[in-house]
């Protein structure tokens, strides 16, 4: 567990008028400073979630997950007021993420939720963590973060692809495939997941007949798909982002059955009923996390409506985004301050080993009663951070597509990375 040094609260001058107090809250100090208001702690969170780029399909559910968690924390009236500044992360073909982070740091945020893309996070992780601001991703799965030197400021509640790779490889084998082809994007996300899928296939007695990479910036995949299918595989795994829309059209042209094609979290949900070019009925995908409950989906849709956003068609990583904000808020509440160092020093403490609670309001009530050691089990699962800021236990859900490009969950696999 990280040390639990507590940053001292900045005292408000008692004679200060309400107007002045509001002004000071809006102009809080450096990213490592403590912010307070006349009603208690004031926590400012930033986000870098994809509004544009190859992972833009993940943006809306994550953004609404953040907004809903902020609303719930404020509704609890637990002595902490939370606000969020939403910024775009783009993808690795632009420097949008760097610009967004620069803006957020100048706004004195104490934590940044995002990015969704592992490769994008790797471009800004030093900028964020060296400023002593917590970076908390709801969707990064690259194994690279488990050993990254971030001085304890980087966290995530999506499990490493060590787990997803294991589940995806085992799923393909369970379905009867022996000879398997893999097509993956050549970046930290694709490489990490590909490596772990291959390990699972090999240890399970299968054979990887072709292992083909592609440039994430590519727009034509005819050559790569043809090369992958030349080995006449029993199953075909595609690790991509929105490129899946072009890739499935090449698979269709080749006459390869979608019942033998598998995807991952990066491309799950990208294709929906509005996509009319190809019907991918039978294709299956892995996605870390649990299935969003009907009640949570309803609340997210209501939040999107209140925000003036479009109705959500996917809920990928919405539970993880919601839990990220909740955990950050609880860490600040337990630590008694909103600076990045206090938050990172208490994130592990609020996720494991203490009194169980399953909502911000319930956890905050325990803290108010004097219980500092709480264990938040969230919408995305048990979470339970290890010393590297990774969730040590998590679920990976399997989704299957039906006619008309609709999909539904067929089951979830629980994984414990401590074993």
C-alpha cells in the first residue's frame, strides 16, 4: 500500500465573504494544492476521453459515466463538491491529448480521467504524473502500465490485457478452434493484447498460423486480411479500434464466416444496427468489465439527456469511468484534502481490505462516522488495487452479435491476476 501522508487543508479566513470564497475556489492553487470551500472540500477533475479519432465510439458512455458519478457525489452532500472539465483525447495521429492535458493542468485539476487508448495515455503520462496529478484510466489495458515509473500517480480500473488475452485465447480454443490467425494493430494496445492471446493459445494446445500487424493509421486492409486468411485458420482474431468497419468488409469479400471471427474491447460496439455495409452475425467479442445493469443504463441515458447529448448506443467502460470518479472522490474525502498526492496515497486504501460499501453515498457515510478504511466495490466489479495501481481482480464479458448487428452478453469470466 502507498503511504498515507495527508496533505493539510488550506484554512479559509473566517471573515471572508461568500463571494470571495467562491472566487478562491474557482482559482485554486497548483495541481498539488488543497482546495476547500465554505461547505467543505472542492475537488476539480479533468478528463481526456475520446471525442474524435479511432476510439471515439468509447467516448460518449465514458463521458456520461463521469458526469453521473460527479452528480451522485454532489448529491450525497458529504462535505466534498466535485466538478469535471471534459476534454478530447483524440488519437495518436494528433497531439490533441497533449493540448488537452496542458489546458487541464493550467486549470489546476487534481486528477485526470483518461485516456481510453493505452497508446494515447503513454504520450501524456509523464506530463500528468510529473505534475503530481493523478491519472486514472477507465479503459487502458496495456501491460506496459503495470511497471511504468509514474511514482504512484497512474491508476486504472480496467484490467491489464494479461487477463483479457487469457480469456480471449481460451474462448477461441473452447469453441473448437486449433489453428488461429491474428490481425492486430501495431501499437502498445495491439502488441500487448496480441502477446497475451498468443500465450493463451499456445499454452492451451492451439497454434497461431499467422500473426499479422497493421499501421493504426491505415485505411485499407485488403492485403492484411488476405495474408491472415491464407493459412486457412479455424478462427480469426481481430484486434483493432474503429478500423473494424473496414476489416469486416474485407473478411466478407473473402467469404470467411463471421461465426469464426473474434474481436476485442477496442472494436466491440463499434459496429451497431446503423452499420449496413456488412452483417457480422455470429462474431464474438471480449470486453473487460461486467455487463452494465439495466438500472445503470437508464440512469446514464437520463444523464446524457440532461447534458444535451445523443442517446447512448454503447455502454463500454461507462461503469469503469463512473467508478474512477467515485474512487478519486473517496480518496480525497478519506485523506481530507483534494491535492493529487493525497488522492494517490489513499486510492488503494479505499478499494480493498476495509468495510464494504457499494456507492459514494454509503462509503461517505462510513467515512463521516469515522471509518477511514473502506472497501468500495463498484459497478465495474471488486476493483481491489494492487501496489502498481492495477485492479488485481476483474471480469471479462463475452458478447455475441446477431442478425441486424445487434449484440448481447453470453457470459462473463472472472479473473484474479494475483494467482
